[in-house]
C-alpha cells in the first residue's frame, strides 16, 4: 500500500458529495465491522455518517464503491463533528485506489492534491493476491456487511414509547378510581 504523506500545500484537495446514497464499510482494528454512509470524499479523506462516532485517532480500513470501482484504504478517524458525522483522513491507499479517487474528484480547472505518479509514496506490499481477486473478495465482504445491519434503535424507541403510554394510562386509571372511591 502507498503511504500518503501529509501534503503541506496551500490549496485544498477537491471535495465532492456523492450524488446518491453511498454505503461504506468500516473495519476497526479489533476486527469488528461498522456500516456507514459516505457524505463527502476527496483524495486526502472525507466525511462519514456513522451510527455512533469511533475513537479519535483510531485506524480503520474503509471500503466503498464508486463509479470508477471499489476503493479500499486505511484511514485515521478524526474528531467527530456531530453525534453521527465523523471526518477521516487516508493514511494508505493502493495506486489503483488513488487513481479511482482522483477520477471521481477531478473537476475542470482543479488539480488533484494526490497524484499517483512520482509523489514520493512508499510502496508496501501487504497482499500477495492479484488485484482482481482481491477486489472481488472485498466486494463480497462489502456486500455482506451492507446487507447485515444491527437492529434499529427505532424499535427501542417504540418499546419505550409504548411503556411510557401504558404507565401513563395506568396511573390515569388509578387516579380516576382513587378519586371516585373517595367520594
């Protein structure tokens, strides 16, 4: 994987918002998997919508699909901006993933902040699997993680609301009978 140096430029990398819902799969160091949604993406990082924020500084593996193909990279989670949104920065990307990110963030008149040739990246081989097989494996993991979802919190809210309503009605009925029995 290419390790991305922190670029010290005065020009910010181009950011784009996906036109449609773009699910992302986040694999944390402990091996757990968290679903998320890609809100903003650039060649240096982006913004994720998550069920709950991850620890600031934690290193994750992030995968999402683009029109240019799947992107898999290592990232560092930054300080959350809200209860459900958290930015990240890429720390390692394969050259193909860099090209895919550059392709989707390239806009007329703008230059990409990360180029895939001659940028001083250190290449670190982590996998001996050929790229197409590796991509297919990650696509299958991605599909499995996206289709699996934890029980929604809405069910908890419904149960809590039903319990509150039942308690209110019970207390109201008890109060009504108490007043009528005292007369």
